[in-house]
C-alpha cells in the first residue's frame, strides 16, 4: 500500500521534475554506533535504493545524487577504497533491478581519476540501463561544481579559438551545453541530509533557483518517506524566479 505521504503528495500539486540530493551523514551514523565510517557508507546503499524507488513511485523524472566529491579524494585512502568498492558492488548488484524498473543511469564527474575496475563497473551499469524511461539517475562521482565550470570555460575557450564561436555568442545556453548535465532541466528541489546547510561545491550553476530542503536524518536512515516529506515541503513553496507574486 502507498504511504499516506505519497497519497498526500499526489494531491499536493506538481512533483519536482528533477531532484538533487547531497547524501550526507554516513560517517556520523557509523561513529555514533562505534562502527568504522565505511559501515555508514555500506548502510547508505540501502538509502540510495529508497531514494531511487521513492522517486519512481512519486513520478520524479530525474534524480541526481552527490556520491563522491573531488574534495573527498583528500579522505584517508582506506575510506576512498571502501567507497570505490561499494560503487563497484552497487553497479554490479543493482544493474538488473534498475534496468527492470526503467532507471537509466549516468555517472558524471572527472572519471579519469577512477581505477580501471571502477571505470568498467560504471561502463557496465550505464550500458545495461541505457534507454530506461521511468527515471534518469545521475550519480555524481569525483565531481565538483567549480571544476565543472572550469571545464566549461576551457571548452568554450577552445571553441572560440577555433572560430566556432565568438565571445559575444557565449550565453547561458552555450555554457549549459558544456556542463555534465547538458540537456537536463535544472533541479527543482535540492535535499541535503544530516542537518548541514551548505552546498559543498555541488551543481553551482544548476542550483541558481532550486528550492532547498534540509533534513536532519543521517543518510543511512533516509527512507522514501523522507523523500516524500521533502517533496511535500517543495509543494508548499512559492517559486518566484525574481519576479513578483501573481
Ligand atoms: C556522505 O557521508 C558520503 C560521502 C561524502 C562520500 P560522509 O562520509 O560525509 O559522512 P559525515 O558527514 O562525515 O557524517
Ligand atoms: C558532500 O559532503 C559530498 C557528498 C555528499 C558526496 P561532504 O561531507 O564531503 O561535505 P562537507 O565536507 O561536509 O562540506
Ligand atoms: Mg559529510
């Protein structure tokens, strides 16, 4: 049976087309239980399943998950190793069920920094889920918003040097063409768990007019009901985009 929250959000108005989540609090969840940090990351995988299935149920079209930032490369090598091994396990274990649910996976970020095993697991999940129609799932790995903008600036500079574009022709559409999220609408809703209220270098361009919902829940405990609560909160907002109320 559908949860009450899901029924309420179905009556509550428009569901966000694109939801982005900063999945935070794995380490604290583990530390509070006297467990190593990687146990928190391991438990966080079931929360990813909840967020994906909840998005499909609610009718969200695009879910973008911040899974590993460029700055996270500065964590201890053992923690990075555990995260990469979870990513490979996720790609191997979930590929078939994601494809069966119609989830199309893309992995976005500076993937050159990943080891070969992780790269091939990623290629396999991307290939195995291509064409899914119910949800587009973006896993942001080795990603930083500033690096994404630097990369876009470099691409635009080389197009300008080659004579493809003049500087005056560079506008928002041309910048967006050079982002990892090319072709996708900006997130309508950003959720950050664990009570933190910062962007931590996530989607700096794309979040310009995104509604922000912070949840006190630590990521390993996040359930689809928490996603529905975030969507209900979103439905209560008035988005003005700089204009006045009508
Ligand atoms: C989020 O949990 C997962 C990653 C950043 C990879 P954290 O590992 O940041 O957990 P906290 O914030 O230390 O509790
Ligand atoms: C942001 O969380 C990155 C991811 C969720 C992958 P962090 O835990 O790395 O960010 P800070 O250090 O709290 O800003
Ligand atoms: Mg954190």
